């Protein structure tokens, strides 16, 4: 664990507690976003957490970054912090420096690269309409590259996901790659894990808040003269949510630590699969506890359950990782249980 982690998390959580309210999150519904919060993060140089000290950063690691993403999900903060910082972290992995300008990323679908010209379509790119540059993966014959491109000349169709977060379809037609670095298939697989770990981390944060809101509501709401948390069915929903929330907190802490130590094998994939189940249970039970008020715009719950539903279907989904894990199992001589529990090949899976 990085020495700066506790201090950074304390600063960030204080900013979010002071500045991020329901109305802040609702800005997305008006095609706005929390630019004041974003500026605070920039002023405190929190976007430089994993940048080396030689380059003016804090010298943190991926564990620090993913822990911050968990807080972004916990408070549903409407800023492009994850997109900007993760794009720059991907660049660091191939020894490229980042930019002052807002940058996003998309690595799920490789672009086509020929004579340094990019062609292809990237879908559901986060915050692309506000960004100036993008980090992506491109393919030229059998070789893959991490590339940087300017978004100013790209064709863009702007939209939102279920949580009203900015998402765009970005079309490249023979656009120049500003920078490109060849990567191996192993490096690309690692980038996929980093992006997936970011998704799991922010989903864990949203899941935690959905559970906390349910506990709070069950204590405040009364029915037949007593708080509803005393009713057996409500207790069952809360118990189910508590189990899922605890399990995913442990799983997320596990993958953050293993990624920082370079010891991750398939833990990210298993955590992504398990997050699908956990988000379904928590979102369903949370709305059961809240009943009709949980789906109203005036209540905060939907800000978190909508994110869980939206993020579940973005980037490298559980379905993608199921296929990858199945292929690994088909290629090994060991049976399923042996593959999961063999300490030489894997660590503890959630």
C-alpha cells in the first residue's frame, strides 16, 4: 500500500462530502457537470496521484488510483476524473507523458491504423464531448499500438448512458495519430484488466452507498407504528445487501493490492463476474426496501442504482470475462476446482 493513500483519500473524501450533494449529481440531467469540483481536484493536484515524483506527481500506484475511483462511485461525482487519470496511467505504462488538456480513453475496440492514419468507430466513450485528446488501441496488420489522437477533428455523436453520464460515439476517418507505441498481446490484456478494475472499484463505491441509504431509510421509515427495519422481510433484504457489499469490498481491496504488487492473475475477471451478481442483488433489494419513493427523482437512491445498471453494461463486461475464463479452463489440463484453488496459478478469488 502506498504511504500517501490514507492522506489522499482523506482529502478527496472531505472535498466530496463538502461539495457533492444530490443537486450536484443532478447537474448531469441538465447537460452540465460539477466543474467546480473538478477544479478543486486539479488545484489539489489529485489528478497527479500516480504520476512519478520526477514528473511533478505524487508517485502513487494503481492501488491509490483505484481507491479514489471507489470514492467517485460512492459519491456519484459527475466529473471526468476516472477517464482523465486512467488515460494518463495507460500512457505511463508505455513511457508516454500525459497532457494538461482533458483526456479520455477507449480500448474496448481497436481502431485501424495505416500509414499513421486512424479509421474506425469507438462507441460509448466517456466524456469525449468535453475532452481534447483520447487514448485508444489501434491495429496495423498483426501489430497493436497504444495511440493518442486529437478529438477536435473527429466526428462525434453525443449521448448519455442510463445514469445521464456523457457518452459519445467517436468516428475516425483517416485521422493522424499524434503518438503511437507498439504493445504486445500481454500488455493489451493488462490494460483490459486495469480498465475492468476501475469499473469494479467505482461500482463497489456506488453499491456501498445504495446499501447505506437503504439502512438509513429502514430506520427512519415507520409502518404500523414501528421502523420498517424491524420487519422480517426488510431484515432479509438488508442482510442480503450487507453480505454482497462486504464481499465486494473485500474483493476490490484484494484486486487493488494484487495489481499494485504485480501479482494479479484472474482476480479482476472473477471480481467483475461477482460484481454483476452483487449489483443485481443490491439494486433490487434497495428498491424493495425503499418501495415507490426509491424511483422518484427527489430521492438519491436512483443516482446509485442507475449507475450500477449503466456501468454493468459498459467496457469489458462480465460476459466478456466469462468467455476469457472459459477459454483458460479449456486450455488447462486441470479441472475447474483445481484451476480455481491452485496457489501456484491463482490467489484468493471473491
